[in-house]
C-alpha cells in the first residue's frame, strides 16, 4: 500500500490535531483528572462542530462518508493529545457497527445524534480478566414468553469504556447455547438507564473510567436487536478487528508525542556544558524510540487500510497489536528514563503518556495474546 496521505486525509489529521492539542494543554488535562466524568465536553462539542464525529458515518445520516482509515487518523490525534474524549468508544465501538449492521430505523434514530455530538455510544465486550471478548458470552438473552420478539437480558460486562456517559451500549449475549459458537450469540442495543441495568464505575491505569455493567432481567424490545439473531459472533469479530486497528493508531499518537517531548527535553537539558541529546547513549535510546514509534504507526495504518479495502487483515492486525503493546512500552520507558528524575514526577506530562500506553497495551489483548494469534495464523498457512 501507499502510506502517503491524500489531501483530504492530511486535512482531517491536521484539523483533529489542532483542536485537541490547542484545547487540551497539560494544565487543562490536570483539571479534567478531577472531573468525575473525565470528559472534555467543550472539546467534544468542537469536534462535532468541525464535523469530525460524523466524518466516517454514512452521508444518509449526516455523516461524511469516509471510512476506517480516516477514523484511525483521528484516533491517532486523540492519542497524541491524550485527550479525555470518547471518540474511540462512540465512533469505533458504537457508531461504525450500527452503520454496518443496524437497520435503517436504528441508524436514523441514533447516528444523527452522534454526528451532532449529543449521543455517546460504546460496546460492552469483555466479561473476564482477559482482553478479548469470549467466543460464547456468559451474558444471556432469553426470548420473553408471549412477548413476540422481546428479550430478557441477564449477565455482567466489564471494562466498558465511556459506560458512564453512553446513551446506548452494544451488548453481545448468548441467545442459543445449543447452537455452535458461530451462531450462539446476538448483539443488542441497550439503554444503560433502563430498569435492571446497574453501572459500577472503576478507574483504569490512565484514570479513564471503565464501567462494570450488570443486567438483571432487562427487558428489550425487538428494535434492540442489531442485525439478526445468531449474528453475534460475526458482528463482534468485525467490531474487534476495527477496535484493535483504532487502538493501535491511538498508540502511535501516544508514542509520537512522548518521543517528541523527550527530544525537546534532551535537546535543552545541559550536562557538562552540552545538551544530553548529544551523548551517544541518549541519542541511541531516542533513535530506538523513534524507530519503534514509526513501526507502530505504519503497522497500524496497514491494518486499518486492509480492513477498509476489504482484504484479509488478520495477520496485519496481530502484527500491529504486538508493536502497539511491546514497542510502545519500550518507547514510554525510554521517554521516562531519558527525562531522568523529572520522569518519575506524575505531574509532568511524560507520565501521562506512560499511563496511556500501558492502558492501550492491555486493551483487547496484550502482546502475548496477539503473538499467539499470529502464531496460529502462520501455522495454518
């Protein structure tokens, strides 16, 4: 593929980057750390005003008609600014699957509100401590007797991003335990304010709230079903592939910002009347961080492009996630080490990038999980 961005993609990247970095300087981020919602609402409104929230949604619902590559570019800028905005949850986990699998009524009811910045979406995928969603969810939806196509939802989902903000949550649930895994589950659109839904707030490594959602006899109408009964495994696989690509792109932004911050510091920090960047050991460590950052960016871009083009991306996704997990940890460790004593100050910006990199590393499976997936793929060739 050609990694050169066209003019439209460059404009999208630059606009998103300018809004996020100008509106979220370090002092504003420290204020938001104490915000219970961990949500820069004014920045979210600015992204909506710039048509960036609906950029990758269908034109029929007021979107821009772009695709995953452009969404990944915005995710990269979110990572570069370490921005507390639910773009990944709303657009990648929520809006894109609804645009792909939702009925016209579902799209018209939900997606225009996403475009306007009035609705936050997310998906509740994880159930245990593992990063990837289970093949057959423990959460179950049973057909309500005598209620036509109504359902009753019971179970628990963990580590739900933006779960405390979302107006709708995509919830995979088992609908037929006797069926093969590929047809055992379905996906439902759940209102978290509905009776029977409880939300427990947890705080992640990067201070982002991640919710535990519990469903106790939640009644769902036929309009809550996304796609068809038994489509759950297919929809979740589609969603997870795009979520992994978006996370890798976000990690590229995190590492790029950490590397640039380190370059600025080591170029101005003097030792023995010379910038420490001129010392061979420092220069080599910084160069390795730059190489890792470029590898993360390019492998993420390759994975997003293959998905957008509809070609097989399984190996590209596994490779990208390994770089985003293991390469990123080398980058942010180097950034902290090269900052010396100031690198351990949690109020200094470099520590924020370290926390974000660790959170992204473990989301939807760490490096080891994706190395195993890559090994399985290579073994079947």
